[in-house]
């Protein structure tokens, strides 16, 4: 029986279709990702080799995928069981296209694997769902990375949250400290706009609230009529905060400021410094200010009192000294005890005279009224004279000039002699058991340094910072309290400062002290061989 042409054509088409299906099946079988196909009755009709390797289990064609899923212990990533009706393939059978579905599957060996799948319905020519296909892959590593990233992010978020809480708490603590400070505190950003002012700072300037202080720095000299102590206006670039923004540190600088509430001038003492980030870049500046009007007025009154008292004492002291000396010269024929009394009166008058002179010096130095009589001085010569004179009155000490470089300075001879005498007298006084007092005159490149060293009681460390203050006595109340007003070192340092020199010291309690002062060398020092 022969086959007509139409039948031969149909057979040829069927053969081609079969070949095409074989190619598709071969491609699916060799695919790197798992592929499973089920029919409308949930039965597995195809699973490729990659799919079998992924699940480590053979899928039966006789059982529905829902029945077999129970054996895989399928769970969501949060470990909740996946109901059969929510299986991605089940949803695909209902016509859904499910992408990026992720489940946990337990293999026969007990290990868990995360599977990511894409699921689609299979429809016939009329659009009816006749099955479903799932393409799935092992995403365990990816899931673990994502989970690690998620945990890291949660940890990071927690750290940020904790840091914010700590920062807010720290900010609240700092704000509380600032608000309880008696000094005004001001901070500005790098653009020069005030961004922080404490309560004391608001009240110091006479403003009503913080908002009134939120201005650019150039506004403040005009609003507050800020002036130097001599009355000249302070320019915006001279403001302590503005100078701190360019890296300057401002210490103990006074200005005249007009209070906005009282419209009265105040004397304000400021300190300012730049604010830097971790890289050392300036990101702002901070200033601390204090109203010192009453303190300076009190200080001036004290200086005026000292000046007036010293001046008023000069005449009666001079009279006392004159009469005491006259009585000493005319002591012939008086009882033997009288000359001793006259000498005591003379010594007391000399003592009062020295105190009056010290008070006058303190007052004049502090008020800037000291006049120097400048002359050319052979410094080693006057040092030798003072050493020789002092040695006669200190038999228990060895006063030694251990170095005397030939130098010439310009200065007030009497005042420099007073400085040297004061330092040597102190060295003797605070070496109660005798010993050496060494004086040296050492020339350097452009200055001469004079030193006076003793091996006495030294100065306690906690007293050293105030040693040059007026009326400060480091040994007050101690076994080494030998009296005095505590002005000698203040006068000495101020005198040296007015000669454009410096004074400093080194001291160790129980081991002694060395005091130094420097003076600029005169231009004609070279004439002396230096």
C-alpha cells in the first residue's frame, strides 16, 4: 500500500518536530541550572541532571510535586514552612509568573541549601495552563553574603544609633557645663558665623537670646562698639575669633565692649583658639570671655592706694631717719643704753624706707610709670662689686663669681644693681645652713645671661607657677618664712622686662634654686673683646 504525498509531508513535519524537541530536551538536560517541568496534575514530567544534583534526590513521576515537597522540608528564608499551595510551581499552575523566589531545601544528608527559582505557567495553543516550569539554582553563597551584609548593616545602624545617642548625651552634658559656666563661650564656623553661645555669653553682651548672637563676625564691632583699651576701634580682622580662624591663639587680651542692655562700657578679657579636625584643618574657632571691669577697677584702686600710701609715708620716714641719725651723732653724754635704742630706731626707719621704696616701685611698674636712666654698663664690673660687698655681710656663705665674660649692656645701673642684689640676697636667705652661692655672667650670640645659683631649700613645685606674682611668698607659713612683702622677684622681673630681657628659674625643693636673667648685648660689646 503506497503513501500519498500529503501523508509523506506530515511524517516529515513530525520528524522535524521530534528532532526539535530532542534538541530542546538535550539543551535542558545539559543546562547548568536546574530545570523541572510538571503537568497540570502536579506530576513531574521532566527534571534535568543539574536539578537532580541540586536536590540530591530523584523525583518520582508517580507522585505530585506537592506530595514530594514535604520530603524536602521546604521553608522560607526566615525558616517558616512553605504550604503546598504557596509553592512557586503551584502558583505557576494558577497562571502566575513567579521570579526571584527563594526557599530553603533540606537534602537527604541533612544539609540545607538555598534555592532561587523563576517559575512560569505552560499554556497550550488556546491559552489553557497545561503545566509549569521552574528554573532554579543554588544561591546559598549569595544568600550568606547578603545575610552577612544585612547583619553588618544592622550592626552598623545599631552603632550609628548608639553613637548618636552617646553624642546627644555628650552634647547635652557639654551644653549643661557651658550653661553653668560664669564665663561667656562663643564658637563660630570656618565662615566666621557664630553658631554656639552659652547663656553667660548671651548675658555678657546684653542680648536677650541666642538668636540675636547668630551673626557674622564683621557685624559685632559695629553692634557692640568694640574698642582697644586706648579707645581705637577694633576692626573685624582684629577680633579674637577672626584671628583664631587663621590659626592664632589669643591669650588674656582685653577689649572695651558696650553692653547692649545697659549701654555701659565693660572691660572684657578674652582667650581664643582655632578648632581643628583630625586632619589638622581649621573648621572653626572658640572664644572664652569674662567681664573684668570690677576686677580692673579694684586693681587700679589698690595701685592708687599703694602709691598714695607710699608717697605719704616718704616724708615721716625721712624725718624719722634724720632724727635717728642726728641722735646717733649726738649720743655723747647720754646713758649707755640710748645709742643702742637710737640704732634700733635707725634700723627700723631704714626698714620702713625700704618697704616704701618697694611699694613705690611696685605701683610705678604696674601703672607703667617707671622711668629708666639708660647708660652704658660694664656688667661684669658691677657684678664683681656686688659680690664683694655681699660677701662681707655673709660670713657663713661662699659668694663666688664663677664666670665673668666681658660684656657691655645699656640699662639703668641702679635698677640692675637692685635686681642682682635681690637675687643674691634671696640665695643667701634661703640657704640657712650656708654653702656656695655661684654667680655667672655668660655671653651668648646676641645676649648675656646672668645666673645666681644656691644649694638651699628650693621652691616647692606647687608654688613655682606663682613665684613672680606681686605679694606672693612661696615660703609663707613654713619654717623658712623669713618675712618680706613678696615683691622682690616681681620688681626684678618687671625691671628686666623693661630692659627687653627675660627672667626665669630652675628649682628643686631641698636641692636649691638657680635664677637667670638675660639682657641684650650692646652694639659696642665687641670693644670688650667679645
